[in-house]
C-alpha cells in the first residue's frame, strides 16, 4: 500500500476546507477552475468589465452620464471630463459646457430644483482625477444639492460656473449609497 506524504494530505485537506467555504482553488478539491476573471466579474461579484464596475475610474459617454445621473443634456453640450467608479455603490463626476441659454431647460428637464446663488455644492475634492476639474476656481456660481431626496435612487449635486457670459460650465456629481 502506498501512503501519501504528509504534505499531500495537508494540501488535500486545505483544498477541501476552502471549497467547503465557497472558494474555488484551481487544481485542488473539486478540480473546478475559477473563471471569474474570464467573465469579468469584479471582487464584489457583480457586473462585468464593460459596465465599469470596479475600483478603477473610467470615462463615460454623454449617453452614459444621462442614464446614470438621470439628466438630459441639451443640444450644444460639450462633455469635458467624466469619471465613474463603482463597486457596490457608484460615484460619477462630469464636467460639461453648454450655452447659457440652455441652462434653464437642462435644470427643468433633469428635475433639478431652482439653483441657489453662491452655493458651492461641488468642489475640487469631489473628482479624483488630475484633469481640468476646478470648480473651486469659479467666481460667480449657483448650485444645487439633492442629498435628502434622491432622483430615482440617485443623489445629485451640481455647481454651475457662470463666469463666461455666453456659455456655462456645469460640474455634476451623482452617486448611490
């Protein structure tokens, strides 16, 4: 009779213990292979690489900003910067420019209340990337905070930079908790 060495038995017991706890160890225990990386499942177990879930920020298209932040961007809007980070909840930042005449329609169509003059609802620290995101540099601003009554489960806040008379720069933050 051939007896396994102590190391093999220990490895088999560890493999059995791990698979009994729900972990899959390739080549040990059931022989199943962990294919979560091939499917793009993140550490949180939800989503796939294409939907942006995970700790690494990714940029969004205008349509994705609209869908996630529950806003309607008017014609003539230029998307300048975006960042989307998601794990169990998500955090989105977007900076865009639009004609000043389009601002009232954007606010109404997106379900924002009347902005408050001087309210700095968004700051430099709301955006993790080192790009052109600089709301703290704006002088003439209005802001909105929707932090107690989310829109379709999404909390939102924005700062509108009114320093340029023909167009405005909007800094938007949207997130779930």
